[in-house]
């Protein structure tokens, strides 16, 4: 595997999540991103090319997932 490719992929995810989708980095770790929508946070946990989106609102989490693919 090309380690530089992995670094570039990480940077691309970071740009997409923070700049395009408006999420901010978490204070608790570099792989957790949070966006506050009204009173309900939406969270993305990112590991290499895998992610988990969490929210109480399934519609919001579905929208975020569709923008990540």
C-alpha cells in the first residue's frame, strides 16, 4: 500500500467533512466530527475510509450519509 495515498485520503475526507458539510473537529479526537443542528448534534466518526454517522434524527443522519458517498 502507498502510505502517501492514505495521507491524501485522510486530507480529502477532512476537507469534505469540515468545509463542504460544515462539521467541526471534536475536542476528544481527530477522527470525530460534530455539527450542531438546532439542538441535536450530528456526529461522524471516521477511520481510514470507513465512517459512522450518528444522530437521534434518522432523516438528518441519512442526508449526511448520502452526501458522504
